[in-house]
């Protein structure tokens, strides 16, 4: 089976996901998969600096006018026309660069990989089965709910959690199109390194939906009750190399500056040793998506204290240590319990490793994805042959 990916090629969580899935699919098919990529126009340091995760892709640069909304109507209209022109050009460019695959798999994120480009791409004629993975929704499709009916043009739509599946169904996507496939992870060899500190993943937008203030408030409680026993907090994410000013201000507000190690953007390969050398992972998310961090932590036997949001219940099953959203008192209590008992940490870590092996390994994810590909190809083929037979019948009747 020939597979082509349309995916971010930079050192982001999306680039890492695409690269890992591509490798897993190649191992299953025995064929080299194509990777078509472009700049996305998001302006993040990783993208603007063209920090490639891989250059083994068919890449092109194309302008994408920023979604700036002027107070003047004529400026909004001109910018809208320009954006729509580049959306159409980008969608056509993606399609033209595909090497006639059996499956074309589009990884939807934002901007150059956002909903407008995706929907324009789905409207083009093709004989390839079209599969879409929705990593996140963008403002344009939430402001225009009817536009989401375009997902029904795809042969299959993959999401990473039940929460996103239900959201898309509410927006008019047909349930039979939707498949939940979790975010995968590699299972590393066990490490004998000593474990110290608490790790927190801040995603692409540290201050939005990650529960960082809830965590800082919990750390303050722990510091007041047992200042000498409080481990360092290690913060990383995909938000760039510079520590966000708002994060520094918040740490100063809660008098935690000397308790925090700001790791910021780290290479993907550095996540495993970081997690293997930490005592706990804390993910008090209220939105966004935490499946990647949760999967890596589970594979590293790292206990996870988290909310039932952001795809965490789907990924962790019954192996997470659950807290309510925005409840810093409860969060502090769960952290304290785990810090006080190595036996409990080992027990929880063992459950998480079992969960990772059974549900989160890239081998499992590749098997599930391949099953979706095969079903999509079969349906596409049947539709093409059905249309051909219909046209032949109409020609005979005429």
C-alpha cells in the first residue's frame, strides 16, 4: 500500500507525531511513505526559523497572509480575498505533489494545515483514499460550524480522543467517518537513573488550557507545609526556546522562581530521559490536548497526576491519578501522597507501562491506522467503480 502524508515537517509535537507514525506505517507496509510539507505561517520560532525535524520530504514555501482583522471593511475584504487565493493555491499544490498514493493522509493543525486548506483539498477530485487526522480545531471552523460538513468528503477522519469525536459529531460529521486512534509512543528500555523532580508539559501555548496556575498554587501549598521536601518543577513544551514572560511573572507571584527549571523547547529524543529521571508528571489540563505527554510518561513508568480532560482518560484508562479541574488543594494532596511513597509510585508506574504496551505503542497505533486505511481504500474503490458503472448505464440508456 502506497501512503503519502501531508504534515508539518518542523520540530513540533505535530512533526514528531507525523515522523513516528510514518516510520511505523513503513514498517507495516514495507514501502517508503511520501511526506509532503510546507511552512504553515504560524510564526512560532520553530516554524519561522525553519527548524526541520526532517528534510526527507517534498517541501515548498508559500505565503499565508496573517488572520489580522482590520477595523476598516475594505482592508478586511482585501485580506480575505488574498487569504482565500493562497488557501486554494496551497490545497492544489499539496495535491499536485502527491505521488498517486493509495492513501493520502492529511494531518490537520492550524494555518497552512488548517481547516480552510484541508476543506479546499478535500473538494478536489482524486482516486486516492483521503484520511484526515484532526489534531486541533481552528477559529475559522468554530465560527462557521457548517463548514465542518466538509469532513464528510473524507474517506475517514481520525481523532485522538472521544471528546473530539463527540465535538465533531455535534458539528455534523457523520459518526461512521470518525475513528479514535490514540497518540502513540515508543517503549524505551528501563532506566536505572535516579528519579528527581516533577515534570510538567506546557504544549504549544503554555498559558492556555494547561492548568499552570493550579499547579503553581498547589506547589505553594506543598512548599508551605514541607519546604525542604518539595522537589524542583521541570517545565518543557513546544512553545519555543525562550521562557514566556507570563510564566515568569506567575512563578514570581507564587514565590516559586527558585523551585522551577525552565527547560522550554527540548528535542523530542530528550523527553524520554527527562521522564525516566523524574518522580512525577503533573498534567492539570483544562483544555488543549495532553495525549503525547501522557503516552511518553506511561511508557517511562512515570506516575501521572491529571484531570479527566484533554484526551487523558482515553490514553490512561484506569492508570491515571485523577483530580478535578482547577482544584489546587486536591492536586497538592495527590502529589504529596506519591512523593511520600516509592512503593506507590512503582505500583502506579507499572500500571502505566502495561497500559502503554497494550494501547499506546506505535505498533498498536500503526495496526489500527492500517485497518482504517484498508477500509478507506475499499470504500473509495467501490465508489469509483459504482460511479463508472452508473455512467456506463446512463450512456447505454441514452
